[in-house]
C-alpha cells in the first residue's frame, strides 16, 4: 500500500504525545463524573463535561502520563479485548472529545 500524504498525516496524528492538563480534575457530582477546572475564576459553567465509566477509567489511567491515540487504543485492546479497528475508533473519539474541550496539552 502506497503511503499517501493523507495516510501519513493520519498516522502521525495517532503518534502525537499529549497530556491531560493538570488543572482539570474529575469530581462525582450528583452521581455524574464531571470534569472541573480548578484554579480558574469566572469559569463558564454552561459547558459541563461528564465522563462515562470507560472514559473515567481512561482519564484515571492517562492523567499522569504522556500518551498518544495509539497508546489509548492499545490500552482499550488490552483491557477490553476488542478489535484493533474498534479500539482505534474509540480512542480517537475519546482524545478528540478531550481536545475539543481544551483539556489536553501537547
């Protein structure tokens, strides 16, 4: 299979190392796992980030580590014995959601 520019870009994106920003913590509020930004005044509370059980497990495992989408996919494969394609997709959705909420730093 030829390596196209698009394939190369997609492959490189899975290898970029990132980290969850340290000022974000998860708190259980009314039975929901909510991401809270500590140390920031005047926080916009109209955007609440809730984590399901699997997302919380990933958060707890990776919060103190540098990781890539590939690392997350490998963790999911090992823990849940799922196919590589499913793990890759699930990992991408989790990382993209955190990135979209500006919870990650590279």
